[in-house]
C-alpha cells in the first residue's frame, strides 16, 4: 500500500466581501500525527511496518500549486509518492522560492514517521501575499 497524504490550507474570509488586512507575518507550526493502524484500517494487505515519509511543507502565493487533482504530478510529488524521498520536491520548492511564488519551505526532521502515534512538525511563516500552506507526505 503506497499513497500520498496532502493538504492545502488557505485563508478563510470573515464577513462576506470584507477584505482581510495583514500588517506583517504569521508563523504556523504544522504538526502531523499518524493515526493509521491495522486496528483502525483493517485490510489483509496492511503493511508490517506502517509509516509516513518526512512531511514537507511550504507557504506560498495563490498562483503556486504543489499538486492539483487531475493534473500530472511533478517529479518531486512523484518521488514523495513512490519512495518517500524529498530531494526532488525540495529542488522544486527552491526554484519556486527563487521565482517568489514560495515564501518558505521545510522538511520535517527525524526521517520516517512511525504509525500509529508518530508525530512530526514543520514551522512555516506566511504573509499577506503568501498566505497559503501546502503539506505532503507518503504513507506506506
């Protein structure tokens, strides 16, 4: 069993058409806790060493997309999905940072996240112009 767990988080408007103003930066600690277990997800092919790859998170502008439903995966997303490796996606994030579409990115420390109960986090800083957060990991 191999798959990718991913999320994109963006701003939530408060009050109809009211524009939100940001005077600076916000820092978010994105924590991932694995709850995947054979007990919770019984299946005859449940892996003997269930785990997730290190999480990779990025804060970015709206026009950046780490992944999108129906689109072809980038080489970096493919590497995470197939092997749990992060070098290609980090290269893609560095290139996007140079183009000013990604503000910052971080790879979780400590290697694979054991399951269930393993935890890993990344700290990301957002601004008004780069207020979206994307996170990716592989489960195996």
